[in-house]
C-alpha cells in the first residue's frame, strides 16, 4: 500500500527546470529541484540524507541542502559604512530539514522542512548573529526520537502514529514582532513564540491567550499603523480541508478584539492577504487541497489551472456576512505588495504569474509551465458599489519580473508609494518600485544571488521609503558564502553601503523581518 502511495505522489510531480522562476525556486538555499523516487531503505539510526539532490534534504549539509547548526557569532566582520545608529534585529526563517525523511517520504517538498530562525542583532555598529530552530511540537518529538516522524507536506495520515495529536506546524515561513513577542509562522498551524533576543522557544502553540478561533494562522499578518492593531487570518480554520477562513484582529497588547469566520469557495492555498483601512481582502489561489492526492500520500496541494482564483472582500469589524468572492483575470498571486481603499474602491498590488509558481506541487492538468510562472506586479481593483462579483487586474511595471513583493510595512492598509520585490531573470536583484513617478530600479550585487530583502526605516518616524534594504546575498564564486547586504536607498549610489562578511553560507530563508529595538523588550540592555 505504501509503495502505491509513493508511486502515485511522485508520478504526478511536474519537473522543475533550471529556468523556473517561481517563488518556490527562489527561496534562498531551497532551490533544490524535484524530489526523486524512493531511496532504498537505510538502517534507522544514522542521519544519512539521500544523495539524490531532488529528494527532501538531498545531498545533506555537504551539498548545502541542510544547515542544522544552531550557533552564535558575536561581532561579525563588517565592511563599509555601517550606520551606527541602526538599532534593531533582522530576523529570517526558512525550512531546514531536521532529519531525513523515512524512505517512503523522501519525495516530500522543500516547504516541509523544520523552521530554523536566524537573527542579526544590530546595535552601535556591531552585528551579532544567532540561529535557533523553532522548538515546535514536531521538532521536540523528532529530537526525542532522533529521527523524522512526520510524513508528507501537510498530510497528517502519513505521520508516524506516535505523533498523533501533536501540532504539525514547522514555523518555517515568516516571523513578526508584535506585543513583545517574536511570532514564527507556518500557515497550517498557530504561531510559535520565541524570545526576540535569545531565540528561546517560549510557546510551541500560541493562541493569543486561548482566544484564537482558527486552528491555523497565516504567515503574513498585517499591522494597522494608525492603531497598532494586528490583523491575521487562517484558512482551513475549522480543521483539515475545511473551507472556513477565520479573520481576526488583536490590539497592541495581543488581545483579540474581532474574529469572524467566512466560507471560501473551495479549500486552497491562501498564502497572503491585504488589509486596508476598511476592508480585508483575501486571495484564494487555485493551488487546491485535493483529497484524492492527499489520500494517495501526496502533498496537501495540487495546481488546478481549470478553477478560478478568487478575491474575497469583507468589511473590517463586520460579522462577515458581507463577504463577496470575486473572479477576474486568473492570476496565481502569492504575495501582497500593498493595498488601500478609497470609499468602496479597493486597490491591491500583488506579484504573481499567469500559472503555477510552485513546481514541486503536482499539477492536475498538464505540466509545469516556467513561462506562466514568471511573476509580475498585478494591480487588482474592485469597486464594491458595482454589484458584479468581478475584479479588474492589470500588469504594472511590466519591465520588472520577480517574486516576494513587499513594502515599507509602516504603510500597511494605507495608500503607498514604494514597493520592493526580488527581481528575477537577467539583471536580477532588489527592485525598488516608485508608484508616484512610475519608475523602477534594480539594485544588484555582481557575483551574488540575493534572497528576499526587507525595508528598514532610517528611523522609526522617517518618511516612507527613507531607509535601507537589508538581506542576504550568496556569493556565486565563493560556494554560496553569505554576505548580509545593506543598501541605502537615499545614497544615490547603486552599490551597497555596507556588508557583513559571514564566514559560511547562512541557513536558508523564505522571508525576513526587521524589528526596531524599541519593539524588542530588553533590547536596550544590550
Ligand atoms: C509558501 C511557503 C510555505 C508554505 C506555503 O511562499 C506557501 C509560500 C515555506 O512554506 O507552506
Ligand atoms: Fe510568504
């Protein structure tokens, strides 16, 4: 029976070509291509990652496919004009396989690695580096057993029976600092809380004091800068494969003050969302949760190009009965750059392709199309005064291709001027979009391949876009050795202002987050 499952799961996979440009191929250190067929069974106790680079953790540490090293490096080597008044922390997180999978699950996808958090603590011109795994329920059970106990990506029936009832959350996707906590997310589970300075795991299943009504929580919550409110959501909120979507907000203290549950047209991936001053905008992609593929031991999602993506709009603070699901040009969008509303008119900017951007998920019809995966900035507009449940979508800045868009986070919910994304293709780098002038530029570092960046305001109340871009670059010549790269957006130069030369390739990431020291309890003590 298990062999049948494996065969089916793997046979359905699309091939990830070298030219793939989807988000899934871009997340740093995770660019491992396609999982392969089952390896021959190995003796149990050894930690011996499969050699096939397409397998989960394939090649192990020697191939840079896993890192697994928790470490502290005090006073990293800093080069250039590092701004000495910068005081805060740049956090990153990504999947980093804790153990090789049991032989029948070596075809698991990179998104299923255990969350490994890294932090650059920056103060007085000093940069200290620390990394820790999120000690979630899964990590602890596997640590105890000294082996992998969880099967396929978001597929509980594939787990070892000993872990039934434990959270499957890997905390491997994004992090956020709010109400004094470092929250670490995987969208299939509630957040994990870590101490923002020591990175000690404080809560392996954080429910906002028991008030979280969803069994899941997005990796991309938003902040209302006018109130300090935190707005989050969870899909498959009422359990595995449920169509329920819970949307909530919490005040500055982390007390949930609004929570409402709506129903989506189908169960599918809803990775990011947009919050405006008056509305919450959900986005359901046609990466569907297919019960047959799941029952056959495949991953939780499969791409179905025959079903529409939906934009879901509801009023903030309402009871959810006003939810409207809208269709339009079908675009596979994963990340929100920004969005706002003027009365009933809503604008949301997302990056996305015309088709699947995650080649390691199976495709229900046809293969993976690298061309359709190419991301561009898509501007979605809706006027709720119009009774038709349709949105408009146009491509803006068509000269820029890329993924993982974001903004100056202090402009969540508001009209915004600057957006950023990881530009792919020739001349890739960090794209800076200026919506006001309609211009864009790409900051690149010759010989380096860049991960997603984060905007750092020059000071807490600096004007929008006045500050830095920070992120990891991986040296092509130097076997992937990492630099932490800092561009000053106002310097007038296209060169980095400063770099931190790391002595190794840093643990991989999906996303990063900047927190100002004033938001980190205890940061002023050093
Ligand atoms: C994403 C990442 C995930 C996931 C679902 O980037 C979506 C999108 C790292 O895990 O599980
Ligand atoms: Fe994301």
